[in-house]
């Protein structure tokens, strides 16, 4: 039986079955003031300096950014995180990434195998599809941050 793939939060990222190079977080941009929001905002512009009257349009966010901050996650996070409360807890690496073009910082989990020893403030990272949890019926998909390697830079040049 095939398991159903479900995004942890619908509308926050592109379909995770696209080519990895095309995977993006999805935000919204106000057409009146050009402010960008993530998580997305579908009702109103949150910028208090906005002149108003703008619509919010979906925009893909930059696929790469730089580590702004990072830490070990040593606690079981709240929903929408899904985990078996009886399973042993495994720490993870949490990364705050600055997206310069959007003038924002986006928080997310590092890709599997990436630890705090692999990161430093200013490290270039890219967003990649990830799996948050799976069971017999579902695979809950999410995004992760992964350090960009020299080979990644050369491949996309």
C-alpha cells in the first residue's frame, strides 16, 4: 500500500516531488508596500507602515540564505510536529536563515545528518524537501536547511 504524502503545513512550500533545485518555501508579498511574509499571510498586510489597499500575492522565497543563528533542539516541539511520545527523543539542529532578498529570517530544522558542528553564522545554506515523520499510512513532508557545498555552487553556475 502506498503511503499518502502530506505537507506538515499546507501552502508553506512547493510540492516536495519537484526537482530538489526547484523546491521553495512559499510566502506572500503585499502589492502596495512589497513586504514579504513567511509564514504566508492571506488576509492582510502585517506591515504597520503599509499605505494599505494592496493585495497579497504568493511568491516563492529565495532558495538560499545565510545562517543567522543555530542551536541544538533538545526538547520535543509542539504541533504541527508529529512524533510518537513513546519513541526515544532524538535531538535535532534548528537553524535561523537570513534571506537577504526578502529581508527576513526563516526558522527551520537542519537536514538529517547536519549538526551544529557543520554550521557557523554566515554559512550559506539552501532549502531542501524533508520528511518530518512517517507511519504506515502517511509521510509528513516539510523543509530543511542544508549547507551549500563547493560542488553545489559549481553545479548551479
